[in-house]
C-alpha cells in the first residue's frame, strides 16, 4: 500500500492561522480560568480563602495557542520545522522535569505530542516521494510476536528492579487486578458482544464469598479461591437466564440493575454481610502455610524465619504481586485457548450476527450463559484476591463506577484484544496514581490524555474485531472462485 504524500509546502496564510489560534486560545481560557485559575485555601479562624493562579492559566492558554499554530503549520506542509522545534522543546522540558520543575514536566507532554505528529507527517512524505511500499518483513513480524513475551519478562522481573519500592508494587498489584477483570469482561463484551454494566457484582460476590467463609467457617484464601469463582459463575448464570432475549441498551440496563441489586443486598443484609460496616479480619494469603509476620505465633514458622531472611513488609507485597500475576496469566491463557475452540468461535459468531447463529444451528442460550458464567467466574477470583489483599471489604468498594472503569478498559484497549487491555489498564489505573504529584491537576491531565486517545484511536488502542478463525482466510482461494 503506497502512502499518500503530504501537502506540498506553500506560503502560510498568517491571517487565518492567527485567527484560528486566537479562537483556540479563547476557548482554552474559558475552560482553564474556572478550573485552574482559582483555588480554595484554609484561611485564618478555620475559614476558607481564595487563591488566584492566573500564571498557570496564562501558561495553559499560551500552550494551546502555540500548539494550534504548530498544527496549522503541519497542515500546510511545514512539518519539518515543527518537528525540529518540538523535539528541542521536549528535550528541554524533560530536562526541567528531571530537575524537579513540575511545570516543565507538564509542558513536555504537548511538545512530545507535536513532535510525534510532525514526525509521522515527515515520514509519510519521505516514503511517498520514494514510492516506498509497506511490506512487513519477517523480522518485524517476529518482533511483534515477541512483544507479549517482553511484557511477561518485565512483569516477572518488576519487583526486583532497583527503582521499585512498595508504592510501585501496590500500584502494580492494582493494575494487574484490573487487567484480570478486563480480561474476564472481554469474554462477555469483546468476544460475545453482550454489553454488561453490572460486572462489579460478580467481583463483589467473589470478595464476599471469601469474607463470609473466613469469618464463619475459618476458610483460608487458598480454600476459598475456587469457591469464590464458582459462586460468581453461578450468579452469572442466574443473571444470564432473565436476559436471554435482550440486546444492546436493554441488556445494559438490566445488567446495571443487577449490579445495583447486589450492592443493595450487601448493604442491607447486616446479619451476614455486615451491612455498611463490611467484613474485617479477612486472613491474608500465606506461602504454603508460612505467614508473613514479624514474629511467630503459637510456635509457627514465619516466611522470614524459614528462609533465614530479615523480616520486611515488602515480602508480603511481593508475594501478593506474584499471586495476582499468576491468576491474571491463567485467565489470559484460558481466554486465548478457548477463543479458538468451538465455544469461543460461537461467541464471536454471536457477536457478529445472532440471527445467522441460529440459522447455523448454534444455540444462543448456551452460548450466552457460558460467556456470562466464565466471565463472572474470573471476576469472582479477582474479588477473592481483593478481599485477601485488603483484609476488609464493604459495599462502597463495589459501586457502579467500578463497572464503568472495567468496561472503559475493555473499550479503550480494543474489544477482543488481550494486549490492548493491558495497555488500557496501565493508562486508566496506573496513570492517575503516578499523576498524584500534580495535585489538583491530576484529573485534568488524565482527562486530556483520555480525550487524546479517543481522538487518535477511536476503536481502541489495539482494536481487534476480526474473527479468530475464518472459513476462507483473506488471500486464500475459495471453492468455485478465483484465488
């Protein structure tokens, strides 16, 4: 496929470009003035005062103005000067960020985006002039296949890297939990095409199964883990039966209601679930019976004593990290395997056309119930781990916003893409945690990043809606026709 050449360089219509930039700056001022320009601070006597930050507003408006001018210059064929200036600005801003200047770190993001945009346009122009055709060599294909292996190697070595501390491990555990939830919901939404807005209900069922069994019957994490998954799968089947005839928005509304029903039951069934007080004293996972305590109890051997190590609370965090990593990898391996089996192909066929599925003899009832049950079971496993990690659960941890975040991970990553869900979870869950140093600018930067992703990748970061197996692969000859 030959790439279309960029527009040849011409004289810049400075008047229209300046007007366009000023309009963009005006819009930026209208948005930035109320969100950034004012801040409430504690005053004397416990009263609230108002602090003004119009310098930050001016920086935001100037950034939008310059960025709009640069985009206009790229559009009129002057991408190379923009690339040089933006790359230099990115380097200077990153140097300032390393030196500890927060403003420089913020300016590095738009400068890098401009440099990438200009670089893409320059590359397209060069390849078009040389009539370069994009034929992916075998080495590139091999490198692309090596990406998942590289992610896996990084995940295994992550706790032992020199810059990793307990805070980074906690963030990594949180991200892996949402990756596991995203892979589970991907079966329902990405493969079977069933919009589920109540997925957090199964997450809650798994967590409360462990909490109730631990408080009432003394179950450990490893004893309750399979039961949590089975109980969540059972609830998935119970949800699937009433919604067999529903599609699209109607299905989404019913699943949303199911999630709220579960939350309200947990909130009001005080005798069993503890009501709004939740359940506490949930036991933490042990390493083959070795607890992660500073000192042994009742003549037991602790993890540190058994291996002759000095006690450190990081040991338990590292162990939890590897537990959720193994659980997530099991979910990934199962999903990749089952989507190539008849039931997985039935899910994808159901996603594409339910009426055609019926005409081919596929039972949509069993297909939908299997998707709900398997996806819910994985959420139950994640919920059981969540309860073990926190040691305390309450209904406030399983609100609708959790379902929305998990669904956003699946959609943003690209429905049906396992690797895309990993990238989306890192962005949606990890990025707000890393941006906490920006204080009140944190969610503003997060929202800007989300808008940018949806503009440049509206189908997801790694969209994959193609069926796993085709009857007639692209480029192959068909019976009775030309190749």
